[in-house]
């Protein structure tokens, strides 16, 4: 018995008697600090409507919507990838592609409209699809869905489910801290993200 007690004490000192995480519980969970920052510059994405102006060559001016494959189709050069680029990056690319036709090396890309959808489900008042024309945080999406169901919602373990590159990524957020003003970082959503608000555990 003494040896058992000593062994337990040694394990407690070395491991802190931590309960092992369930297998896979932390899989695909990333630090909120790593992913909650808004982009430093606007990134173009599917559904954005772009106005492209060529200074000195108005016949090339066009308005295009970024397709689901992330591309736009332009005269003379064909398909051009626009998604995941900033307007400035796309401008530089177009200057290179149209160099022989340009009087001055100046192309302007303006986002006319930007709209994308996310889904909010679980313990909220009005679960469903939320459309936004601007960057939106997980908390804002919940508010757009009518807010938390205060009798059921576990605001400390909200999950954002994201499909990226054919893989599912899960992010666990403590929105209770944000509501209480104890955390300033916000988690910004991407198109088609799913925000799931779980219910509190009930003991009978």
C-alpha cells in the first residue's frame, strides 16, 4: 500500500493527475488566438462582384462576379484566378497580363458588393442561414440568429465547423468571455462556416 501511495504521488507530481483527453477530442482544434484575427486586407472570394477599370483603355473596363471556382473571365486573357487575392494583388496581376494593351500601367479593382452565407444551429432562437455583406464574427452571427437560448445554451463551448481544402476543421470558442468583456479577440467567419451552440448538461 505504501508503494502504491508513493507511486501515485510520483505520478501526480509528474503529470498533475490530469484526466486524459478523450481520443480525438482535440483533433483539428486550433488556438483561438491563431485564427480569430481579421484579415489585414480584404481578400476576394466567391460571389464578390468586381469592377475592373483600365486607365486609358475604357473598352477593357468590365464588371465581373467571382465564380464558385474562384475565377473571373476577362476579354483577351481568358480566365483569371481572383479568389484569395487582395484587390491590390489582382491589380498587379492584371497589369502584367494586359501590359501590351495598356497606355499606362494602371488597373483598378473595386469590390462593388460582397455577400456570403454562414449557418447557425443549436441553442439559438432562430437557427438557419445568415447572409452577410461584410466580415462577421461568430458572436455577431449568433446575434443575427436571434441570440442565445439563455435557458439551454452553453456559451463557453461554441463550435465553429469549417470545411477547408476538403478537410473539416473545428474551433471551440468561449463566447461567454467575450460577452462579459473579458476577452477582446473576435473569431471571424468564412463562407459556409457552421456555428454550433451546444446545450448545457442537465442533471436529473
